């Protein structure tokens, strides 16, 4: 059974976008995952196909209407759909590799992309949307955030990455940032590849990589160290 993504957006032309190329694009063609981009505007009922209105209480910007969005979600994800319903939102829980893994192990995701000031709070509550943030900055819309989330998920689907091992050693998978990488030439602008890496001693190489990963994590992301499982 393949991973099924349904994205609700005012800009369906943004999909699959970057996900139509490279690993994700090949996996899409191979049917390892599917992507349906749904135009929210199709669920408006007035002749101008209005999806937003002025904020209750006043202030700048516009808010996406609960009634229009509810019709779009109910179409994409009828009762009984087992897929989680996500709302891309800077107020959401920051996306982690652990959540990405859970999503990749599931049946898919229904993803609502906000625009303007965001969406009516009653819609979030009434449809049980899980708010997901991709970081502490503001995008102009949820579409790039949805592309980021799907990219992270799709590469974990079985059959997508050529070398499955490379996924397990990556940054965050063991709670650490990854060790540095080197490849030919043996010397670049006077800088040689560290000797241990050309020693052929795989035990030593493993120890060196682990030590480098720990050093890098201590320097750059000490906050991660609290979660490192013992070896
Ligand atoms: N007024 C809102 C920001 C709206 S930005 C606030 O201050 O919280 C418009 C839309 O872009 C949002 O509805 C959301 O879907 C998306 N978006 C913006 N930043 C995001 C982020 N860091 N992560 C995920 N989605 C984001």
C-alpha cells in the first residue's frame, strides 16, 4: 500500500513541484507514493469563489473561512479516512525526524496549506487538525512547508533510497549531528583527507566518526545531547 498525500491549497500548481524530480519524483512515478493537490477555491459557494474574509475583532489581513475549508477537508478526507490531518502552521509543534518517521510508517497525510493570516480557529478544532511547523520563521504560505514535510517523509518510504543504510547514520537518526564527509581528491588546496579514513581499519573509522559526531553536536547543538541513546 503506497503513501497517499492529499494537499489542500490555493496553489495546486505548486505540486508536485520539486517533488516531481530526483528521488521523490521517481518514487512518485513508480507509485511508491501518490499526491493529489486539491484547489480549496473549488469549495467556495459564491460567484467570486471567496475563500477568505476580514478578521473578527478587526486588524490587518484576511482569514481563511472555516466553512469553505471544512467542505474541502471533508471531500479530501471523509470520515473513516485513517490519515492524519495536518495544518502547516508556524504555531505548530516543530517537525522532527521522529514525527517524519511515524508519518512515513502510516497510510499518508492530508495537509492543509494556510495563506493570508491563517485559518479560522474553529476549523482547526472541529476537524482535529494537527498543527505542524517547519521552523521559527514565517513563510508566505503553507505550500513550501508541505513540500518540505513530504520530501522528508518520501525519502524514508521503502524502495525510495538506493542505499538504505545511509538513512540510518544521518543527522538526528541517533540523536547526533552527522560526522563530516570527504571524497577524492586525496588533497584539496593543501588539506588532506584525515588519515584514519584511508587506513582501511573499519573499527577505528567507526570510532572516529562517532567522536566527530559527538564533538560537532556539543559545539553546535548541545540541546540534542540530552536525547542521545547510549551505544
Ligand atoms: N499570521 C500567522 C502567519 C501566517 S503565514 C502567524 O503569525 O502565526 C501564512 C501561512 O503560511 C500559515 O497559515 C501557514 O500555513 C504557513 N506557514 C508560515 N510559516 C510557517 C512555518 N514556519 N511552518 C509551517 N507553515 C508555515
